C-alpha cells in the first residue's frame, strides 16, 4: 500500500499487525499495547534510542508517548488530514488547548471566528486571558473584513468550518491567503470534516484539529483529540510543548479509535445520505424556517461546500417557527433522538440550541422573534424512514404539523 492509495484503502490497511517472515502467523488488528514505562535491553540501547529520537525519529522512551497502537492511530490521522505529524490529546478540547497554548505567548493576540466550538470562549475567558493572551471573536465569513481586527501582536487566526451550531462554511483558501499575507498561523477545527469530508491543510491551513471523539471514533464510546500539522517549525514547537504539558491518551482508546475509523467512509456517507433525505422532508414542512446544512442546496454555504468539501455528514441545525413550550414538547417527544451534546456516533441526537447565544452570530437572522427555536440534529445510521416518522410524530405532538 502506498501513500497514493485511496483513503478508503489506507483506512483498512494502516494499523494492522505485522505479518511477515518474522511474524508468519499474526492477528489482523494491532493489539492495544498498554504500558507506563518501556524497558531497554542495555544502556547502549537506551542511548541509541535517545540519539535517533533527537534526530526526529518517532521513538518511545517512556509510556506517555505511546507505542505501536498510538503510532498506528497517528498514521491514521496523518492519512486522513494529509499531515506530516499528529499530536494526540485525551479530548478534542484538550487538542485545542494543546495547539493554542503551544503557539500563543503572553502579550500575543488571537483573532478567532465567532462560530467556533462554544468551550473555546470558555478556554479564552478562564485560561488564555489569565496567561496574558488576548482574543477577538468575530465573523470570519468575509476574510477582508478581518483586517480591521488585526493588531500588531496578532499571531493566530483560529477558525472552524463549518461552524458549530449553524454550520457556517468559511472560505478556507481565502482565509489562508489572508493569514499568509499577515504572517498569521491559520489554525482550524476540522471535527466536522474529520479528514474525510474536508481537508483544510490542503486548502492552506497550517494546523488542523480534530475531536476524534466524534466521527473518527464513531461509536460514542471514547474521548480523543488530535492536532495535525505539516510545517517543520510548527511541528517542532507543538512537539516540545505537548511533551512539556504531558498530553497523552490511553492505548485502549487509541485501539478503539483505530477500530472505529475503519468504517469512517461508509458511516459518513450513510450519515450524509440520511441527513439529505431529512432535509428534503423538513423543507416541505411549513414549521421549518431555515435549514443549516452545507450539503443542502439552499444553505448559504452550499457553493463553498461544493467547491471545497469531498463529502458531508449527519449534522444539521433547523430553525423552527414555534414557541419555547412547543420546542420542549417536540424535543421530549422524539423517541429515536437522544437529547444530548456531542455527535458523530451511530445514533441520532438532538440538542435544543439557546437562540440567545446565536444572536451574536452574524449568520443568524437577527430579526427572528421569540417564536423561532433552533434545534441541532445529528442524523444517525437508523433507517431514515424511521427517523423522519419520528420527527413527524414529535411535530404532531407539539401541535405544529
Ligand atoms: C465536540 C467538539 C470538540 C471537542 O471535542 P471533545 O472530545 O468533546 O472535547 C471540539 N470541536 C468541535 C467542533 C466539536 O464538535
């Protein structure tokens, strides 16, 4: 298998156990290699390992860096994202912290898209500010409009596309061009695309972050984050900071993620197909005011999605003309949709979004009155007919159908 092989092929062959003259009988999958420390046969072996490691080889001198199971998962992320190196963290938010704390210093400024994952605001309010790092959150839909927010100490442009909650597509190549012109590091959260539906590094981003918790793992049973980069200087900086801060994941979680990611393409395509069928049904209901899903032709970001993405997924938000009471009844009446955060597992989920929080998004219709409610739906791998029937009966119970 070469690095030119299709990602569908690579995801089935990366991270399998060696089967060769040395291992004439072997299992298919790599085992989970759990260890805290590693042992060296001789002092010379230890010295040699450090020497080779200092020249940049991925060698293990302590359990925190992980052994073959971790290395296999790193290969998977590199293949998905088109990256040279990946740094693992125990959650997606941990990966975001790792990237920002590695790349920002006291006295520096981060320009951030307002549509990023909510807890990034919390990270800013609680940690970055305390470290003397300044941040400005603003719409990134028009890259040129970002210019007015630049400061002499702006170091990072931090974005996420499509954005959390309203799935705003951003013009990644234009943002990359803007970042280059102003010598900023473009960092993007690619959890939505998870390396399969969107490859921001190929579109000019410097650092891509993926919450592997979502589609990579795919089974709602583990937490995982990854920071992926190509530039040798950036890699060196993140490497030394990751080491300093002690980010690490368990071998079992790496093993589970490898097991989950083998089916990433088939899962994502089924999620995407189901989601589009749900969009088609929703669009015919008068209670539906707007659908936020970039693969949906009426979505404001559809042209960018068509140009830049290689697939879609099961995530969408829907603005519904109903009262808060009706929304409560609707969400409670759903039987196939679990009420919960997160997404990317096999099952459908619903989250009733606080529209107050959306009003600061330039993307949301500021004139939407109190009778507009937004729900985020993750369309799972159930039969889409059953999913639609569930939405229908819940709307009937809410009295809006
Ligand atoms: C869920 C999510 C994260 C955080 O991942 P965790 O593993 O839950 O910490 C980051 N970014 C986006 C876009 C997410 O949806």
